[in-house]
């Protein structure tokens, strides 16, 4: 498995919340070699299972979401598209962005705004509201109405850059980098005998409420699950205690949303094997699929493991390949003898 190739394929496939089918097809193809069976459910979640062969074995579910933030066409004026957000889009980073309009075939546009020369001093000091932007397609109104109907999704045009120091820059690393970490976990476990049935899910619609993970978890009904998502990577201007070092290893969530023994197990296994790990204190809603997964059915023991990511929800997210590998290594250590050692009080 080539980690960079997997990242590139997934990140360069458009799939905003509710429109994940293209990226789900890629994810299913990449997951299939490591699982006994892989399928998609009614909400488009990609789910794979590797059975351990033990009767009445416990079930572990690892989840990373496949969707990304995006935009949706709401209308057109003189060939310019009006749009709404899909997920948490920050209007401040919209000016002059290139977008891919997910028609068949796809086409490009640019998010337009007035140049500073024609703005008042007050207008230059504030970011326009989302409703004030347009997408310039270069098309006539008649062509737009015929070929780009209302409801068409758009994503920021993909980039994929290999930066210095093992860093990768791309859009949609939230959360496709974590799905690649799950692929790597499955690969590392290939020669190992498990004592749990291992489920891996690439879930849909996390950015718009986490409904994919809720449906998938309810159907699988695991005994324990780990939501693997991104957290904020540290920059010189980031708030102290709310961002985590790139290259410092994954961050294990600690708080009321997480089952205590699972958080402890992640940290203890990291310490035992000298895998770098950071501690992320989460006092309430984690902002991940764990929030919904833990209350599926009669309740699921849940943990959160996060990959540090800079510039979240922008087209230039940055992560460290070493953190991805260490996330996989820690999940492997967590899974070993989980059926025997897990479910502690």
C-alpha cells in the first residue's frame, strides 16, 4: 500500500456531504484487499469486516468519514452561480477560490468578488457574507440553467502538494487522511491473529450531522468503536492548549464523550511501545462522529483518536505523514488482544 497514492486518489475525488458516491467507490476499492467482505449501505457508508473466526467474538468498529465540506448551487444571475454552504464553510476564505462544479462531466468556476479598487474603506475591512459571492462559470444564463441545475454540488478545486518534512497539503484531508490511516491499520494487521471481529467504516454526512455513522453503527451494533478524525494542528498564532503539534503523534481524546478505559488503553499502549501520543481534553461534544455513535442502540463504548491538521476546512489543509503512520501503529496496538483485555470497568 502506497500511503501517498491513497491520499492523492481520495483527496482528488470530489465528495461533499450527501454526494459521496464517487469517493465511496474509491474507498471501497482501496479497502477491499484487507477485508473479508466490503459493501455500501443505504446511506452510502463503505463498510468492511475482517472476521476473527471465534464464535461470539466481540466487534470493534473503526470509523473515519469520507465526506468533505462544499457548496451547492441555489440559482443563477446572468450566468453567475449563487450558492449555499454544505458543512462548515468559512466565508473569509472564499474570495478568488477555484471550484469544481460536480456536473457530468465536471467543469470549473471561480468565486468572484469586487476588486479593492472599487470598494469603500469600510467594505475593504470586512469579509462579505456568503450570500454576496458568485461563481463565475464563463457561461451564459441560458447554458447555466440548462446544464447546472439548482442543487448541483461544488467543491474547492483539488490540489495535492508534497511539502518539506513529510508534510502533505490538500483539501479533504479532513477526514480522508484518517481513512488512509485505517487502511494502513488493516494492512499492518494482515499477518496477525485477531480476537475481535474488525469493522472499518468510511462514513458519510459527518459534516452535516454525522447521520452516516449513526446509521452504520446502529446496523453493525459493535461492542466498542473508535472515531478517528482530525484535530487542530498548531501554528504560531493558534490558541495555546487547543492545537496539537504536527509530528507529535495522534491525540487521544479524554472526556465524558469517551469511555474511560478505552482512552486509558490508547495512552498506555502508546507509552508501552514508545509511540508518540498527545492528550486532547474534550469537555463536551467532540465535534466528531463519536458524539452520535456512543448512544446507538443500548450504548457503545467509544474512543476518539485524532490526527493533527492545520488549516481545517480550507483547500490547503496540512498534515504530517509520520502522524498518520503513528495513528495506524497505535490502533494496531489497541486492537491486539482487545477481546481478552477490553471491556474493563
